[in-house]
C-alpha cells in the first residue's frame, strides 16, 4: 500500500512539473520574452551579448497598472562568468503603455566589456512581442545625466537605438526614447 502511494505521489509530481515550464527550464534562451509578470530567480539570456539578466526583485502594483523589476547583470562566460557585475532596473506601466529603464549600473572594473549593452538589449527583449519582434509596449524611455561623466552611458544608449527626445536643461538631464 505504501509503495502504491509513493508511485502516485511521484506521478503527480511529474505531472505538476510538466505543466510548470519555469521549474523545468528556468533558463530562457529566446531573443523575445512576452511575459513581464515573472518573479525572482528567472534568467533571461540572448544568444548574442556578453551577459544575461537574473531577476532579483519583482514588485507588481496591479491596482496602479505598473510593476518594477530589478535584475543582476551576470557575464555568460569568461573569468567573471555568473558573477554579479551590475544591475538593471526596469519599470513597465501598462496603463500608459510604456517601459522605463530606471537604473543601469555596471561596476567600474567590469565596464567596456559589453555587459551594459547586453543587459539593455536583453531588458528590452523582455518587453517585446514574440509574434513579430515589434515592441510590445509603445514607448521606451530613460533619462540620463548631461554630466560629462555620463557620456559613456549616453553613447551606449545611442548604440542600442535610443535617441535624444528632449533636453531637460533646467535639471541637467536628457530624455531619451527608443523609436518604433
């Protein structure tokens, strides 16, 4: 009788796992990710790029229609493989149909290795549509300081496709958007 119960439990467990793709395979290798409602621990990896993202904080505010996601930036290979080299913070707003890159930090000793670019491209990929790789959200934006120290960040965002939409001269920032 006890063996029969263990077998039933085992088969129920297998059935449960088969319907939970995030348990069976937490490493996503698509270039496009359509479900921004994921939780912590999920990894997002693009074929191209030097690094991947791992979600370490996921906060949703359904009554307000937005959510914040925070990711660790981790190199895919090399001497720093799987080490946290930076962070990316993203806020998506379903009501206003927009995504904001709020934070991109790469620790100084890991800069100029492609990790920041890989993180931004992967982060944008999370909010793209799978069907035709068009942007799922209509508006991607960020603000970046006009300070000379932030010139490398501005160049990185331009390389990814962002353009300066507005000069917020009074506060010393540039408003950058990603054209469709």
